[in-house]
């Protein structure tokens, strides 16, 4: 029976570190306010907001290089790419094809996933299905974001802009029949589109217009349409409800219990959400990995970035039972339970 085993992991962030004190020079905020509400102390932003070189696809490329090196592979060994992001280089095409070219892959399929914070969980679920169907052998799954180019660094946007950072993570999921290898044991994906407006960016899009409005009536295009908007309390309330649901769904499907976990990696949205879920499941600190304090919320990149870092630091070892869970815009949410 085919298994879906993680053969390689990698992550990458821009060198430029932006602290809470740095942001206090751009808007009315301070380190205490940001830390208390989010747990974030710093995040990485590309140095130039208008940089055409350090793009989302480029970050994904650097993370993929590291994953390939760990797996002892090259781009020629990959037979499918799944790229999760909400901040693609172009409106279209997506980042998957750009990454295919950067890595020198064959003319393989490249799929883009637009599920924001839960994008990587969705992407892993799809990759797992492809692997176990026998269609592909080595799938590169990437989550990458450049948020810094599209945030409102004024007092009006501070509730959102202090949260997000730039970064990327990648894994290589491979087919194997080795009984001793790791495997994806359970996945689930959910959505509730009636809450789409509670966390979104409205412009550009077919609902709110695009080039004609920017060209003919730019004065009528509002900041609330251009920049991300979030009903923070509403999102928090739903997140702390959906996280336990999706986690238990994955555990129950695999016949596991919370105490069986060796590591839980939540999407790095807000440290308070992660701590609430940790307490709800009675998980000790050594079984929960958070790095939002140093990277902020990197949306689709947050889970693979944290997973790669946790493995690199020796906090996850071969054979460990690991749970990944995410909740975000859409609303969408889901989990992946696997043995590493």
C-alpha cells in the first residue's frame, strides 16, 4: 500500500527584520500593544516594498531548494507542484508555473491553491490524495507569501498590518511502500463562505472592479477595498471553535487521542488562539510549536515554515505523530495528521 512520506523540508524568509518598535515609527502603536494582542515581537519583510526580484515565487524557490537538498533530489525529480499563496507575483498566472521554471522541472503540472491561511493544509491534503492514487511519486508542496507590499502602514490599517510577515516553507511528499516510513494518516478540509467579508481583500476583483475604476475614478477606490480588512473579534471567536473540531476530526479518523501527539503545529495566526487550543487539549509546551513571535502571520507559509524549523531544531523526529491545523479567510479550515 502506498504511503505519503515527507522526504524533505525547507524554509526561507527575507533578511530584513521589522520589530514592533520599527512599526511604532510608522503608526500609533507600541510593542506592548502588539505583543499583548498577538504575541508577535518581530516579522520579516522584504527590504524594498516594490522589489521585483524578491517575490513570492522567489521565496518559494529558496524554500524548495532547501527541501530538495534535504531529500537529495533536484527539480527533475519532481513530477507535480502545488503552490499555496494569497499574494502571487501576478494576478495571473499563478506562482506554480513560475516555480516550475525556476527549479528547472520538466513540463509537469503546477497547481495553485488560494485558501489563504489554510492553503498549505489544503495543498497537503490534495498532494496526499494524488500520491495514494498512484498518479504522482514526488510532489513539491509550497506555501509562500509577500504580505509587506500590500499592507496599510497607517493608523487606519494597524490592526491588520502589525500581524503579517513575509516567508516561505516547502515540503516534498513522496510515494513509498516502506513499512517503516512515515505516512499521512488523516486529512480534512472545510469552508463557510457566508463569512467571506469578515476577513478579505476586496480589490482587485470582478465584484468591486479593477482597471477601469483605477484609471477612471481612482478617488472612489477606498482603502477598505484595496487593503486587507478583518473583523478581529469575530474571526477569533470562530477560530477557537473550528480549531478543536478539525483537530478531533483528524485524530478520531486515525484512531488517535490528543495525548498520542508528539507535536501540534497550528497556523501562526495569533498566539492567543494557539494557547487557547493548547489549553483546551491539555498539551504541554514541548508538544506545541509556535514561531509567530519571530515571523508574524505568514498565512499559507506559516505551517510549512514552522514545520521545517521544528524538524531542523530536532523538536520533531522520525516516527513522531504530528498534527497540523489551520483556520482563516473564507472561512476555511482543516487539518493534516501524519507520522514523520
